[in-house]
């Protein structure tokens, strides 16, 4: 009788811990959008093909599909920052091939919203004041908070 289920793999492969959400967060925290790409309003995806050794280090990488304007170099830098979990395969050294898509999106401009509050204070002690010429003027107080 054969057992149903997954086949047991002989070799363990290095993996990233945390999943896709942690990877997205890592890219957003560590990405420095290239100045040249910002000036030319370039956005898109860079695809990188790379190899990971059994110690979890990225050892070889190359751009499979690039954008230019400094985005390719930034994507390569980000891939080399990745740290995979090391594996022990009873002395067998393993290199795995991986492929990753790194999104480059222009930062969104946020509009500043201003809110003001007008409060009428009713009667004041000096609602009217006179200037040096003797004409009467009204005084208003406004508070603007940012």
C-alpha cells in the first residue's frame, strides 16, 4: 500500500521567513527611489533572477527585466539585502534559483487639509477700540491650528 500525501524531499531549501507581507514591508522600508527615476516619473516592475547559497546569502543576481533610470541598480541592492534561513543538508551545499518582482511606484503626493474653527465669544470688555486718529475699529481674534 502507498501512502497518500506529500513526497518527502531529500534536500531542504533556504526560505525567507515572514511571507509576502513581510517582504513588501521590507521593500517599502529599505527602498530608496532613484532621483533620476523621480525626475522622469518612471514606475513599473523590475524582475531579478538570483541564486541563494545554503547559508542563506544571495550570491549571484542579474536583471531579467529592467526599467533603467537607476531602478535596476536599486532592485539589485535590495535583493542583496535579503537574508534567507540557512539550511543543513548533511554536508551537501545547495544553491537555489529564485526570481522576484520588485515594484517601483512613485510616491503619492498628499494634499494638506486645513481646518479652521471660528468661535464667537459674545460680549468682550473692549469690543471697539479707537486708534490714534480717534476712529473706532472692531477687533477680531482667530485661532488657526496645524
